C-alpha cells in the first residue's frame, strides 16, 4: 500500500493504510472488502487500480463503493478471463416431477456467467431493458437467453411476447412460435402493434386500479414482453409519421407499463439520444461492444466506463 501511494499519516508520525475486512474467492477473481482510512477516499484507491493489479499480478483491478456503507470499498482483482470461450446455453427450467408448474423467477432471469465466474441474472419483472452494442457484439445472445429461460412460462401463458423485427425478420423469425404477436416487414404495422400494446396496457391499468397494489403475473393477467430488435430503424430511420407514432407508443409503455405487467426489451447499435430519445426510460441497461468511451456512459450513466 505504501509503495502504491495508498497510505496516510496518522498525525503522530505513524502510517495508516486501508485494511482488508473480508475476502471472497471467486472462480476468476478475488474480491477484497476494504476499510478506507480517514484522509483517503475510494476514488484515491480507484486511481491506483493499475498499481494494485500489478502488485497482485492480476489481469485487472476494479474498485467500487459499497452501497449505503460510507468508508468501505470493494477491490476486485481479476486473475483470468473465463469468458474467452463461448458459454454454453443454460438449462431450461423444468418442474420437479416433469408434469407440474415450472418454477420461473421473473425477478432474476439467468442468462450466463459474469467475468468473475458467478452467475449473471437479469431482472425482467418491473424493469425495461435496453441492450446496446455494435453489430456482432452479442445482443442476440442476451435476448435469446432471456426467451429460452422464459419458454416454460410462455408455454403456460403466464408470459406473452410481442416481437418486432425491423430488420425483416433476420433476428426474431427463428423463434416465431414464441411470439403471440409478431411483425417484421412493415414499419407502419409495427407502429400499429406498439399502439395496440399501449392501448391494451391502459385497459388493464383501469381494471387493476384500486384492486391490485403490486402486479403479479397470472393466466388472467400475464406478463407482456415487447421485444424490439433494432430500435433505431423505428425511431430514427422510418418515416416521420411512423417515428412520431412509435415514440409516443413506446413512451406510454415505458412510463406506465412496468406497474401493470408490460416490459419493453429494446436492442440498438446506436445509443445516442438523437437515435433513442427515450433511452433514459429504460431502467436496466446492458452495454456490450461499443465504439467509443462516451457511448458506454450514454448507456450506463455518466462516469461508468471509468469505474470499470
């Protein structure tokens, strides 16, 4: 710590360094819970991440604050890249006896593994999801992993999926049987479909108002997923009339939908505000391969790339 310039004078001629409170050994990394001494900040440790990685002979070092615990930080040292090879598709959930209801957790949908070797799960119920990344960055992998896990719930009618594929069906057509409603060619028809979803959502909201405090999917009121494979084709490159209708319908779904069982999953190669004007309404965002540092911050929030 002293050699990495992470020490402070205690005022009596002594030296104080960050102390390790807890260690988590993961398949690909070690996580250290560190107590940051008075006179130092978490940001000061983050600025020395390169030196710490070298000291531990690690591939990289990431430093993050501990939520709701001022003065504490996680220092994560990654030792190997377990994502270098393709991760096999996760198993589809099955019932214990093979015939009963299949347990599906809509709050934590497993889609793969994280770079530290732990599982990666995405919250679907009550969240709108934006998946941003350049072409061939893996957006389809995230999307199909979600749908694969939810397949039993889709079969049971507890989840209904609407698919919009502005690229002429090149992405979503292979899973056509999963979609209750589907459109792949006509931008105006896609606007019709989004408006129909928004109108249906408003009707359900009126029905549930005053009767249901927290939405829970059922056969009567399933969770509705609205999947748009390439948002830019509808929000930036379609005709002005279609763009206006799409933005209004998506705005209605994104502002009200999560409370009554509608979830929008949108994919885009271009996360600019001019391309995706409703970007800020997506409450869970995934950044894959992007072209510039600023695009990472556009998707995840200001300063997120610098935090790793």
